[in-house]
C-alpha cells in the first residue's frame, strides 16, 4: 500500500491530548488510521484517529492512546501519513500532493519543463518544485495551472516572464 504524507504535527492543542496537524487539507479527517513518523526515521507508529476537526489553520486531531498535553507534545515534529487508498478522491479542483509528485509539467505550447519533485506550502498560493533539463523552476499553483488527472500531466499557461530563465 502506498503511503502519502498528510501533514505534520506542529503543536499540542489544549490539555486533553489533541495534536495540531498542519498541511492536512482535511485528509486526516477522511482516514481511520494514521502513521506518525519521527524525522529521520524509516518506520512509524500506527494510531487510530478518534476525532479530527478544523481549528483555525490547523486540524485538531485526537488519537488513540494519546492523553494529556505532555503526550501530545511528544508528537510535535512527526510526519502524518496514511494509506493513499483510504483517502478516496480529493474532489473537483482539489489534489493530494502525493498525486502530483512525479507528474510531467509542460507549457501551453508543449515545451517540457520537467517533473514535480516537491511542493512548498506558502500560506497563500502553494508552489510546485519542477526539475527538468534546465534546472529547477518554482511554479505557483495558480489559475493558469491545469492538472489533468486522467492523462497525469500538468499544463502551465503562465503569464509572460514567469517561466523565463534568469540571465546571470
């Protein structure tokens, strides 16, 4: 089963053992179990999700076996992963990051820019990290970016100057 990253535990919330998960976009509310993986570790621990609700920009998540603030604080920094199959479809116009990684990216004229290697969550418009023959490019996920899930391609109809290489 393919594991996908849903987000990261960024803090404890309150005194009752809730953890604050950033970057989830609601995925953590769709699954029954998650894996918590500490930075640098290959293996994680499985936890059942008892509750997941939006709280400001974070998701407040109650996990089986995590009781009290101290236990929740012990999870800060953990990556939150889940089985991709358990997430289902993200919905119209929405995407899971894991589904975008590795996809080819091309311009509206068909020029190949490269493949998606990563993503930056900026708080505004998220940014694709695209690496190709001419190096790395950062492409904002803005209205001029079309993700074709059926053909598994990303097309960029960028404004003039956005994708031009810097002359140095």
